[in-house]
């Protein structure tokens, strides 16, 4: 009976992995700080770590994996699959009373782990977001045409995309109280940003400038 329940849960989580993220209210607004670098960095280790406020890098268990520390894989005794779903709402107001808000719900992570040697050697794989870029900035100004006239215009800066991380790791118990681990991961994704300028007169055409950067790289982590 337990094997059947585990199989059903595994199938459900696999279907969740195929689901596409959905954005509440379709709003592209978010944190303007994600405009810099590769966006807002994401940190996710396991549902247990999220429940503890994120401060549990050394947290390990026999029934679940911790993707923040590959050494914890040495402790697992059971094959497991886990997934995380999140919903977040971010609101920002600057000193000019300009506001920005993002409501976002998405699949957070998919993790799989199994013991190669029970309580001695464990293997894990995960797919988690690495960074997110999600912002919209609106700037309004007036253009001096030189004929004692001004033309009002609006510039919209829009950023979307982000990076994902696919990783595989192993943990080895050196002694009953000391474990070591290593994780190799590939980081990849697409970051896009655009600048659209619209004028309040038909004498000037709307301009749109778009820039897209596709990124890919490899890295490692030790625990």
C-alpha cells in the first residue's frame, strides 16, 4: 500500500513539473532591483527549510534532501520526490509615491533523491530557479521641440525572464557524524528587457528597443 501511495504522489509531482508558471492578474510589475545584474537571486533548499524561514543550510534528514548542502544526501534512507509551490506579492513605493506591485504564483522546485548505500552514499537531482527578472518602470517627461512647444511622452522600461538551475549531487558519510558532498549544476536561461517610448501626438512615432540575452554556464558546490 505504501509503494502505491508513493507512486501516486510521484506521478502528481511529475505532472506539476510540466505546469507553466501563472502570474496573478497578469501584472508585469515587480521589484525594480531585478533590473540589475541577472535579476533577483532565488534561494530554495527544501519545503522544510522554507518552513524554518530559510535559515537551515545544515538541515538534513533521512526522508528528504537539502539542495543547499549536498553533504546532507549522505543521510537519506528512502527514495523521495518533492516539489515546492509559492505565491508571493511584492509592493514597492518610492519617495515620489510611485508604486509597483507583483503577484506571482509558480512552481518553485522539483527535487529527487535516493540512497546508493543506505545512510552512507546518496544521490540527488534538482531543478530550481536561480534568478528572476520582473519589473516595469514608467517615466513621464516632456520634449522641448524648440518652437516654444513641448510634447509629452512616456517611456516604459520592461524586464522579464530569469535563469534556471539543473543540478546533480552526491553526499558521502565519512564518519557517523561527518559527511561531505559535491554538486555540479548547469545554469541557463533568457533575460529580456525593452524600452518603449510613446508620444501624445501623431507627429512622432512610437519607438521600441528590445534586448535579449541568453545565458548558460556551469558551476559546482561543496558541502
